[in-house]
C-alpha cells in the first residue's frame, strides 16, 4: 500500500491516493512531503523528501460548523458572545510519485 505523510499549513496528514481531505483554507499550492511508503520501501525526509511529489486537485472552499465563543463573569453582568465559521478547502489526492 502506497501512502505519504504530508505537511500543509503547518499540519501533518497521512494520505493515500484517491483520498478526499479537508484542510484549512489554502492560499498557496505548496505541499511538503515528509515520508513516503511504497510496499517495503520507506523514504524518510530530512526534513523533506525532495524527489517525492504528491499531486492533488483543489475544490471550492466550504465553511465548517459554527464555533461559539462565550465569555461570562459572575456577579458583574458581563456576558459576551462571539462566533465564526472556519473555512476549509477540500482536496483530492490524485497521485503519489517518487
């Protein structure tokens, strides 16, 4: 089974070909490959595997579930409510090549 460990926007993900993945909103098209495993062969990067390439297809940006932030202080009538919806970019891993 061929898989890779990649780094996108400071987070690491283990991916296989054909997998659909939700990542934080992508502004640049840069993926760093940290590790590639193909059958019995494992290549570990120092810090990245320079000859490995993970090709992917970006889809349209989607919004996630709303996150509510509540602040409250007892006995002082202080209440504050804030909320936002994070934006994610769905990507489909097309090919992992060495």
